């Protein structure tokens, strides 16, 4: 049962909504903390007695941290798991915000904002990838965008709450709230946030947790064996895979679009309150205008995602960038009242921030496979953050050169035009370049084939394991026949192994097993007596392998024929094995062996045992004579080839 297909086919459960809700709350807090510095700069400048541009390094440090976090820590979630990564990123954000609150100058503040950026850069790709994994394809773009929109909602909440917080506690109150909430979120995630289902199945971890999650998502699949469709094009989760022939063009275009988009977005996030104050706005109105920018981004992002789920992704993105370009150009006129500018800010936010949010969700949901999702999201976020770093620096330089708010905002139309051109080129980059027969198939056929291949691979693995276990039991019988005690004992696991044969009691550990077979079963004899028979036929094995593929149980029967040598009567016995097996370093070993006899029979009335069949034919002589009998045994002992 393919995990991805199960999620796509089932309705969205309460458990999935809970996961998306937690990811959304995490990004909401990230949005607050991203916006916090821009909102605090006017008050900090007054408190420190410096110009607002003195905090340019701190603004850039935040963005450098986000870039590094996205490129380094984001992809790490594909390898260590989503849950621990998101928890530790929340801790890092909370502690660094405490440091920013207590910073004595702009240089120390820059250090703490670098750490805040690292946390945000690692958290956002992880939350995006987690959400994309847990929602069905039919609603993926909208739900991922909704989750990303919570980051803008956090920025809006920061803009709305900042005047009140600053009035009560000063600018440090903005940072204090930004520290307390992520730390509380880290504790909540530690208590209730699940690990990625795909990650658990892929790594073969915690089968009980896997089963619980499957029951909460789709109860009818509770007894199915979870699998992951084999990736059709992607290999190892690395940046190199992003530049494979299938993903190269889309990766480059996404990086370009995101770079220029964030150049504009973070120029506005960092300097819009200051620009508006320089244009004569009151401080609280300037902060609220920045909140409207974020609020417009939420509305725009959800609208674009809604259109994307209906097949109009490129058209909607292009319209957003063109509209943002036109609206920014209107600002160059510098006319109009506060009300008009507030309305324009909301629509600019819908175009710039909305397109960025929607494209991020569309790319995460559809442009990269799950095994590359965190890597793809992390790297296009990380690379584009260099644009977010350079943008505020450029705006700060223009402000120092005496540029006013209108011309600066008008100049930002150029990056928006580049974004629009990039979106126009995306359809060509998204067309598959056939590498294999699978790549030539439509998506639905490809997914079905990938799921079938994954199921066949799982079946082959189970059959291979069953064959290895069956061989292990057969080898035990043959080694027992010939009293090959060293090889027999080596079939058992090195630790926690045990043997219980009939009423002889239970022996634990390889040292005890070796003594039991040599001294009790073998009676200190390393070979068979003359005429002695000691056969252990292994029959009717039924094998059950655990879901994790590392343990198994097997039920079988043994038919035993034995005597003490020439002239002695035969003993026949039959019984049932109920054994357990464990896979250690890809090799199966016997863990526990229990044989319960059904009967013992003393076969009497046999005058002699014949070890030689019919003599050679006189009519048709053989090409070679029969193999000689072992003189010590009185019969031929067939050596095994293994």
C-alpha cells in the first residue's frame, strides 16, 4: 500500500488537519519574528540615538541566517526527520529573540538576528515539506499556500500589535513576545507533533507509530503493509539532484523568480515603515500599513493557489506580477491621500507577497517529488534570500543618497518585470524530458506504475527473506544430521538466543547452546557410529515476517529417524517447531528455537538395515563403479556443497 496514494485517495482526516495546523502555527510565529526587527527599528533608532540605517547590518544578518538555514538546515530534515528539526528551530528562534531583546547595540543585535534567521530558514522548508506530505494532491496547492500564508498573517499580526506592545513595554516588548511564543511552540511540538509518516516508512523506524498514523489517516488500510513509490527521476536528496536533466530548467527559473521577488518583498518589509515615516506618516499608521501589506499577501496567495488547483497557476502568477508592477509604478506619482495608499499597499501585497507564497506552495507540491521536497524548498528559499539581503541594502543606499519613498517604490518595478518574464518561461521548463519509458507516461499512469513497482519490490524482498529463513531451518537439519556442531551453533544469533527441545529444558546463549548440542544431543561424539542413522527432515514451514522486515516467526515440523548403530532398533519421532528469527546486518539468524514432540516410536522387528541398494546391472554395466562406502559408517555419507 503506497503511502502517497493512500493520502491522495482518502478524505482529509482530523489528524492531517492537526498536522497542517501545527505547521501553520509555526510559520505564523516565523512571520512575526521576520517582521519584528523592521517594526522595532524606528523605536530602536530613537533609543540608541542613531539613524535608522545603522540597523542595515542587522536586517541583512537576519536574511543571511534565513538563507543559510534554508540551504543547510532545511535539507537536513530529509535525513534526520521533520519533527526534531522543527522543534529545535523553534527553540533557536526563541532564544535568539531573547538575545535581540537584550542587545546593547546594533552589532550585537546583528549576531542575534543571524541566529534568528537560521532558525526561520530551517523551520519554513520543514513545515512546507511536512504539510505537502500530509495533504492530498487535489488540495495540496491551496493547503500549502494556506500554511505559508500564516507567515504573512504573522507579519500582519506583528504590524497590528507592535504599536500596542511598544506603547506598554517599548521596542523590547516586540522581541519579548517573539521569544516567548516560539519557545512555547517548541514545547507543544515536542508533546504532540508526529514524525513524518513517509520518513518513518522510508527509514524502517517505529512500526507501531506508522500503524497508528495510518489508522488515523485511513482506517481501512490499518492492516496493509506501507510502502513508498520508488522515485521515478530523483536520486539522493542533494542539490545535485535539483540539476538533473528533469529538474534543471525549473530549478534555475524558480531561483531567479524567487530571488527578484524577495528582493522587493524584503525591501518593503525592512524599510516600508521608515519610508512612510519619512513621507510624513505617523509611526503607528506606518506600522499598520506594513501589516496591510502582509494581509493583502494572504488574500492574494490564497486566490492564486485556488486558481492553481484548477489549472490556472501560470496565468494567476503572471497576473499577480503584472498587477504589482503597475501598482508600484503608480507610487512614483507620489500623490493621493493616506486612504488611497493603504488600499494600494494591500493590493501590492496581494501581488508581491501573494505570488511568492503561492509559487512556493506550487513548487513544493508539484515541482519536486517528496524525497526532494525539503531540499528543493530549502535551496530555492536559500538562494533567493540573497536577493532579500541585497534588496534592503540597496534601499538603504538610496535613502542615504536622498531618494524619497515614491521613486524608491517605483524603482522596484524592474524586479517585478523580471519575475513576470520568468513565470512566462516556466511552462516550457515544466515539460518532462523523457529519460525512461516511465517519464513518457502521463502522471496518473506513472504514479500507478510506480506504486505497482514498489509493491512488487516489497513482495520480492519478503520472498527473499522467506527463502533465507527456510534455508536457515534446512541447514539446521542437515548440520544436526552430521553432528556439525560448530556450523549449527553459528546459525543462531550472538545474543539472546535460546533452544528448548522437548522436555530437556531451555538453554540460553551461544555458549550454553554449544554445550547442549555437543554434550547432551551429541553425547560428546563428533561423528556417527557405524550403521548409525540420524536424520532430521524439515517440513511444512509457514513463515510470518514482521512489518519492519527485521524479525520473523516460523512454524514447521520435523520427522526424525535414528538409531545407535548396527544391530540397534530404530526410533522415529515427529514434532512441531515454533521458532523466531532476527535479521542482523542483513543476515537472518535463529533467535529462539522450540520443538515440541508429537510422538516417539520404538520401531522393532527390523532384523537388519540395508545401506546398499540393488547391485550393478550385469546387462548394462555402468560407466563408472558405485562410490565406495565409508568404512567407518558402513554406508556412503553424502557431503554437502554449501
